[in-house]
C-alpha cells in the first residue's frame, strides 16, 4: 500500500490545521508502523487504523490515524472530529474518491468507502458508542450528524481496483440503492402496523416512533442528495442535470407529504386515516425510487462500465 505524508486530523477523531496536532499524528503513524499497529500512551489498548485517502481537489494521498471499529462484521471508522462543528477534511476525500487504503495492525488492504445515512447510520453509531462511549460525548457536543464510514474490503488482487471516476460512480449508485431498500422496508413495516386495526392510542404511538425514524431518515437522505451528491454528479456529468432537477422537485413534494403525515400523527388521526395516508406516501415514494433508479442509478452504472479507469476528474 502506497501512503502519503500525513497532514491531518486528531489521532483518534478528526482533522485540524494545527501544526502541533499534525506533528503529534505523524508520531502516532510512525509508532503504528514500527509496532504492527500497537500504539502506547493515551491510545494504548485501542485499535487504530491508518486510513489513506486521495485529496478531493489536490489528488494528493493523505494518511490519517483513526479509531477502528468492527460493526456486525463490517469495518468502520468515524468522522467525529472530536465533536467539532465541521466534518474532518478526510471525509470530503472519501466522498469524492471512495477507494481508500487501510492498515489495521500488520494487515494492509484497499477498500471502497461508503457513508450510511438515516436509520442505518443511527444504528451503526449506537454500536460505536457501545464500544467507546466517548463518541457519544462527541455527538452531544455538535449539531452536525457525525458520519460512520464503512470500509468494504476489495479482496481479490486479480481484479483491477476501482479508481477515479469509476469508483465514484459505483459508490454513488450502490449507496443510493441501499438507502432506497431501507426506506422501502421501513414503509412496509409501518403500513403493516397501521393496517392491523390497533387502537388510536397504540397506533398513534407506533406512528410517532415511525415518523421520528423514517421522516428524519428520508429528510436527511434528500437533503444530502440536494446539498452534496447531486451537485457532484452534475459537475461530473452535466448531461444528467435535467434528471437531477426533476428529482429535486420530487423532493420538495415528498417533504410536503411527510409534513402532512407528521401533522396527522400529532392530531391523533384514526388508524384507518393513518393507513390511507401511508398508502399514498408509499405509492409516491415507490414511483420516485423507480424513476431515480432507472434514470439515474442505471445511468451511473452504465457510465461506470464505460469509464476510463485512468481518467481523473476535475475537483468537485
């Protein structure tokens, strides 16, 4: 694994421009490499990883020491930045160029990074806090949602590694399909619950819990697409801008429907009314998902097949 000079974040948690922190991190990296991943001092007993990313704008390789977790068999790091108000800079690199290199102990491997959102992110972050409660303190100290980054190992050395544009296209499409499937499942569960004829009080409590998770996840998913993902896709592939604009219009309509669902729950609507409302939202959401999968995700996957793996896109 080729690794660049570290210029970045706090050894367990984030990234700053502090010269002192940079020097400290270089010492952590040197000690890590010299001792097969074992680091003493305040990090003794913790499992660390060296994550090497490629600069989103510069193309320069940077190595960052981070706390390492295994969550349900998945490898993960966390972009906590010690609870700071901004995401660490390495996260922008991962979003732009999701192929990374990882070193844990004496093991080195390439991986494809993905960033779960909504309910899935919350579930994974809860597991992080179970393993290290300090990360719960970091989340409590900031208004931003601290991302969990999953590192899917690229295990076959005979397969050329994803790189450049191809990696981004594959990661975008794969992550969106996973989010769609999770949201579909959440809607199905809520519809089944509403259709079982429970009392208004019980149905209201269940729908209130559903809204807290589903509505927050859906809103965060669409806001993330509008704010970060869609502009990145449009910059790389201007021919998709009309499709992206249509999807953003859908987002506004869906946000109105979700607001209506929340109002119905707050007004203690009957189970029949709630079931009817959910049925309408589910139909519109499925139409939206299918359009996005056909007009955007399938196009991204086709572009990935056609992409020149040596091509380097400009900065996003």
